[in-house]
């Protein structure tokens, strides 16, 4: 499906990735982890091989309670959203949300479109009953976006991450599905 940002007139598409996207997805993850301290991983933590990335994409797009979409601008990955479903029987009704957009593409509605896309997929999924996420306490942009779509704060993990020479808390947010 093609989306066009009104303000920037920059069309982007959102689609399920295929195995041949693995190398670009790996490069994308390395880039975005270096652009923001709001993600859990630093670029040095990205040690997955291309083979592992292919296996990850396969697992995420074929599992019963997991899914991943990419946003693409002119063949380049501009954003990724994922729901990683918990695999244990007692908790497989929970999906963990991950979302990122390349910094040069912020504020064009890509994050919103990706979130809407995955929440639409979630509504059709019969296993998932709850979506959870972890967000850096200073990440106002992301927190505002999640609140807009009904996520509420469920907890606070104190001193959960070390960025910019300081320890920071992590906010745990959840969305219950009808
Ligand atoms: C969070 C993120 C995904 C948002 O992506 P985006 O493509 O810029 O999002 P959008 O353009 O759809 O804008 C989302 C909202 O943020 C708002 N926003 C922009 N700048 C803001 C700021 N400084 N403070 C608060 N809200 C802000 C926008 O106004 C918009 O809300 P609105 O539609 O009500 O106006 C993106 O900033 C990102 O990838 N950040 C780094 C990684 C990250 O933090 N991921 C989330 C981890 S939990």
C-alpha cells in the first residue's frame, strides 16, 4: 500500500519484508541504533550475521503471533515496526512492540502509519490479547504517539538504561485488545 505524507509530498510504501531484504534490514538497524539513544541496542550490540537476520525475518513474518513491516522510500528502508509474540503457552497472548524510523525521515507520518499498520494486523490476530512496549522516559515523541493509540503506562523500571553518561528509567506501556 502506498502512503503519501501531505506535508512533505514524500511517498512511502509499507510492506512485509522478504528474505532478500535481510542485508538492507541489517544495515538499517545498525544505522538507526547509532542515530538515537532511545533504542535499547547500540550499534556495537548488532552482531547478527546475515544468515541470522534472514532467519529472524522468516520467523517474524510467518509466526502465529509475530509480524514485521517495513516502510520504504525509493527502495530504501525508512522504518520498521514489529510485534514479537511471546512463545510460552501461558504468555503467548502478549506481543512486544518495536518501532523505529530513520532520523532523516522523522515527522513525515511514517511512525504513525507503521503503528496503524501493525495494530490493524494485531486486530485480525486470534492469539494476541495484549501489546506491551518499553520506552525511554525522555522519549516524548514516542510516548505521545503510543498514548494517542491507547497505550497506557503500566510500570516504571528504574535505572534501566545507561545513555548520555546517565542512568535513565524505562516506562512500560500496555494496550489491551478487545
Ligand atoms: C518515535 C518515532 C518512531 C516516531 O516516528 P515519526 O515518523 O517521526 O512519527 P510521526 O511523524 O508519525 O509523528 C508522531 C508524533 O510525534 C509528534 N512529535 C514530533 N516531535 C515531537 C516532540 N519533540 N515531542 C513530542 N511529540 C513530537 C508528532 O507531532 C506526531 O504526533 P501528532 O500526529 O499528534 O502531531 C521516531 O521518532 C523514532 O524512530 N525515534 C527513534 C526510535 C524510537 O524512539 N523508537 C521508539 C522506541 S519505544
